[in-house]
C-alpha cells in the first residue's frame, strides 16, 4: 500500500500543484497583465498560503520565468507542428509565419509577455530562458538556411555588408553555427523576423487602429514580402 510519503505519491502531488500554479498564473496573466501578477493572489485562488508555494517558486519573478518558458515552448511546439508535411523552403516559411500569427491570436497575453513591453523590475534569467526563447527564431533560421537570399532592390550594398559584418560573430556562435547561416542570411532572417513580429503586434495590440476590414489579406502580403526577402 502506498503512503503519503511514498516517492511516487509525492512526485504526483508536486506535479499537480505545479500544474495548478501555472494554470492559475496564466489566468491571472490574461486577466491582470504581467506587471500585476501576484504570487499572493495566485496562492489565494489555489486555496493555499503564499509560503506553501515557496518550495515550487521563490517569488513572483520565478513564476514569471516559468510562464515565459512554458509560453516559448508552447509556441515552439506550434511552429514545429505547422512545418510537418512541408518540404519546400518557401512553403515552410509561409507555414511558420501563419502558425506564429495563429498562436498569437489564440494567446495574446502570452505573446505580450514574450514580445511586448518589459515587465517593470523583472529581468529574465538567461540560463533558464535562453533555450526556449531562441527556439522560434532558430526555427526560422533553419528554414532560411535552405535558401540563398537575393539582393533586395533599392538597398545599398555597403550598408548590407556592414550589417552582415556586425552579425558575423553571432552567425559563428554555438547556438547559430549549426544552422549553417551566413552572416548575410542571418541579417535577412532578423529583418524578416522583425517584419513578422511588428505586423502581428500592430494587429493584435490594435496599434494602427481600424485601417482595414481585411486583415488576412494584409497579413498574406506581409508573408509574401518576407518570403521574397528570404528566397526571392
């Protein structure tokens, strides 16, 4: 007979509490925003005291970090799933971009936590968040590595070479080097990534107001532009 002190029982209890903590934390994130996230309020909704949660998270910042990692991983999983069945690089890019937008529309509070305004007083620990945080853009880099970006009409070659030179060390870093990206391609990847995020943020946060009743067509144009920058 298993007792409350049995390691398996303790592990399941801990996993259950951690799952509840994250679920209620995400709910508070959606209702109140990251800046107002309170471990005391989360504990109250769990029917527990804040001190009883200290064995799972030390403070609000620990909870924020856990929610950030969970959100990045959830986004990364959605992007990976969207690429299944696509082998042509440009089609893979289009599937990636559409999945990024679809995930954001379904998870606006998590997107805001990842790519919105910084949370006052909070600094994400790189050793905990780096792997998950770089996963989406590395996925885009892996797609782009299969292509050879053409010269973009109207750009100045001296400025493009300078941008590539500024990114040479990053292209050779432990995280990026396995993708086989040249500094020139990495510069284009970063530009397209910012194009996608900027367009999504404008739509989800309504930063430009009601400029169209056909957002899907506007988005399709953005994705087409990004594909042209990466693959010609």
